[in-house]
């Protein structure tokens, strides 16, 4: 909600809009207003009931994995000088976040989640790195992502791209896509903090994030009765195609076959460019986004570098922000 409304607000070209007002009200209600805000901890998340005491469990830390999206929305408000997101609100949000970071880095149940070898650990690093970016601790954010890629990541992907810790779950298709989205998010956070080299980081068995995606694309959700989760993988397909390239059009073709109008999905905005091809052009035409990918999509995305910034349009820097900070908008919340 915060993410999508911040994007919509930025694209209006105004410092204030109904979208930014709605998103800011949400942030205030959840984190800042005394009457309604949550405390900066998850002491009772996924609470365990019974005679031993009603306390939270480490798995409850996952409940705030969506903080990465909220950070993205606030970063967009900062970049666009949103008048609804005032200096006072920004300062209070930083105060709340610093308290929450301190809890995440010291509470026993949080440290247990940090140590989890599977998607739970991956998402813990998402959350902490994003929060450190929010409060301006870029070296701290980079340290968090570096730790993930030196520890959990190294044993999460086998030589053929399998994620064994997710494969053993009751919903293997879902969990492959789930952890993949978190891995991609950690890589984007690392790149935003100054180290994009993690995209080529290999695991103990020589695999990369791309290897994991290629394997996940071979899975059939129907085989494990998970057809309701089929589309969960699609944003990661677009992300890998955008980052690693898609010269043979495998990723664009995969999406076009399964979701012909995928270009109308929000995640396509910050997962460009894919291959310029007939199928992708059809997807864009079907969504009403543009008459052809070359005429509009490239003008928005550019090379994700200085050229795009120099064009100066709101769409250009919003896209840059989303590619850099914006992460996956496909978490199974």
C-alpha cells in the first residue's frame, strides 16, 4: 500500500497528492501516532500459547518482512520532496526505526531468526538492511547484506539451482519462489548500498541467483497442488532477466506464455528491460502501456545509469529508485 501509493504519487509530478496523503496516513497510524502505533519490537509475533508463557516466536519476525516495501516508499517520498512527508515525520520514523533495529539485533527470538538457514534467515537480512538504509546507515546496510551472502546464501543453492531447504517444505514451489524473491531483494539492497558484485556471487556449489531462478522455472506447481502460487515466480523471472540480460528471450518468452499481458503488472515497471521482441511487444500493447517496447519502455528505463537520470523525467528517477531500492513487490504477504 505504501509502495504503490508512493509510486503513484511520484508519477503525478506533484509534491502532494491523494496517493501520498493515503500512504503517509498509513505510516503515521502504524508507526507514529501514539494512539495506534506498534511498539518497536515483535515480542508477541506468532505468539506461543500455553503454560510456559505467552511469548512470541522467532518465526514471527517474518511478519514484518514487508518493511522493505515501506522503506522504498519513504525513500521515494524523500527523493520527490513530498510535502506530505514532513521533516518531523521523517525524524520520528527514524527514531522508531532505530529502536526497532536495536531490538532486531539484540532480542533472542530475533537472533534465532537471523541464524535460520532457509527463507526465514534470508528475509531477516532483507528487513534489517532496508531499515538501516532508511536511517542513513549505508555502511551498516552493506555489512548486513555482506553477512548474508557470506553465510546463508552459500549453502542455499546447489549446483543445478535447487534450493534444498525450500524443496523439503510442504509447498516446495511456493518456497522456491519465496526465498528467491528474498535473495533478489538482498542483492538489490547490496547494490543500492554500493556493492552490486553479489549478483555474480557463487555459492559453495558454484551457483548464482540466476541458477536458482532457472531451476525454479522448471518446476510445475500442479505437481505439488500449488497452482494458486504459480504467478509468485513471475516477478523474479523479470528481475533476473533485467539484471542478467535475456539475449535469447527465454525469460520474456516464459512470461509471455504464462501471463500474456504481464507488462501491465506493477513489478514489470522496475524489472526492465527484458528482450525487445514480438512477444514482449504484444504484452505491452495488451496492457496499453505503449505501442512497442522500444518506444516507451526503453525511454523509461534507459541504461539505469546517468543517461536515465539526465532525462530528468519523474518516471525515470522513480524507476531508478525502484530498481535500486525497490526490491520485489511480490512477497507472499
